[in-house]
């Protein structure tokens, strides 16, 4: 179980970092679904990881991070349906 939780935590960190690098280098715009999915998935993985390790401040940050990404993704998808 511990190895699985660690893998989830490292996977989440790598996903968030990859999204940041892609955005900073102009490879993925903030309006791109993949960018928001990477943030949502990475933050969600971190929520699980930090919950298991009971690091509440970091968990709270990642709950908010996931919420922002989910909100942006919903907005992007709604805009695509209308346009």
C-alpha cells in the first residue's frame, strides 16, 4: 500500500510540474483541456497522497487547485459546446 501511495504522490507531482512546464513554454495554453486535466489529475493525486500522510495544509491547497482546474475545465467544455 505504501509504495502505491508514494507512486500516486510522485505521479501527481510530475503531472502538475509537466503542466506548468508545458504552459510556461507555450506548448499548452491555459484554455487547453489537456492543461486543465493535467492540473486536475495531479492535484487529485496529491489530495489522496496528502490525506494519507495527514498534511492538511498541503491537502487544502490541492483541493483548491483541483477545484480551480475543474471549474476552468467545465468553462472550457461549455464554451466549446456553444461555439
